[in-house]
C-alpha cells in the first residue's frame, strides 16, 4: 500500500463488498474495485493485488485512496471528467440563434441543421442541441389571420354565445359547405386485402364531374345532416336549410350558424 493511505474495512463494509463481487448484475468495473479493497483488507501486498485483478499499480493506489476518503459509495461512482471537445463559445450560440430568426441566404424556406452548420462552421448535432435548448423549430410555422371587419368582435361574441348559451327552446346547427368536390373513380376495380397481400388500386383515375356538400352539425346531440347538390347557389343553400329544419326535432325556433354568414335565427 502506498504511503499516506490507511484503509479500515468494517464488517458491514466487508458484507457490502462481497455482495458487489458476487452479484452477477454488478458492472465489472465495480467488481474489480471491490476486489481491490477486499484484498487490501486481507493484508495482501500491492503486487499480489495487481496480479489478482489485472490492473496497474496506479489504478490500485487510486481506488484505495478513493475508498479511504469516500467509502464504498466512492467505488460505485465515477468522477466527472471534462469533455475532450471544448464547449462552443457563447458567441457561436448567439450567432446561431440570430441567424435562425433570419431568412436563409440560399433558396430555401427555412434553415436546416446542415445548412446552419455549414454557415457557422459547426456540426449539425450542435445546431440541433442549440435549437432544442432554446425551444426553436425553424421548420414549423403557425399560420394566423386577423379579420379587418370593424364589427368582428361583436360577431364573434354572437357566434360564441350561440354555442355557450343558446336561446331557449332552440336547435343550434353549425353549417358549412364544401364546393367543387371532384367525384373521382379509379379506372379499374382493385383487389381486396388478403393474407400476405395488401389491397391494390390503379394509380390513375377518371373524373365524374364535381359536386357540392352541405353539412349541418347539431351542437346538442352531435347529429350530422348532409346533402350533396350539383350546384352551389343561394337556392341550394336555402333548400338545405329547409331540409335541416325539417329533420330537427319540433322546436319553437331553429338557429343556424354558418361560416359564410353571420348567425341568424329563423322561426321553425
């Protein structure tokens, strides 16, 4: 044992050392460290310990000293060491963040990790770590649009009020329409899915004109009323309103809320 190192192994420590050595799930580095301390407690010389564990003299001395200062807990914990690659300076991080908020100089809609790494002179993984650390996602854009209607706030309150607090004895329907829907059909019928083979369909299709879909959602019970019509005029829309009113349960009043017009209340 090196001069200046004094080890005292208590019976409780010896039990813990033996449990680490005998446990099959113990990492091998923990096993040979525990063996060094156990052999030292049995008054073995440094040369004998080196032959038994297959480690050098400096390694044996290091873990004897670690046990002297920290006990068994020091054997199962490695000290932190500085990375072999120095961390990027703060100026580089600030430059990456600043460039991310600017339009890329090349023909692209947004910055990519590889493009940013090439522009700054760092690795793409470093760029991803910076973006993740600052919560930046250059590939994602949230679209928004604010209405210029001066009465937008009043209309919004009126529409939301229908859903939150509808009139008494009223049926609230949310109506929308989708025009110019292409009625497409495959040129040949496909085969159904079976064991060992997926379903098939042709890559081309034939057009069968267009249609317009009108749909109404009953806010109370979730019932959907739909109808396809050939044309998209006010006559078809009024016809669908009449159909929706007829299919709803008898009430004093039916209230329609459409995305194309302010909400209106029409006597049922």
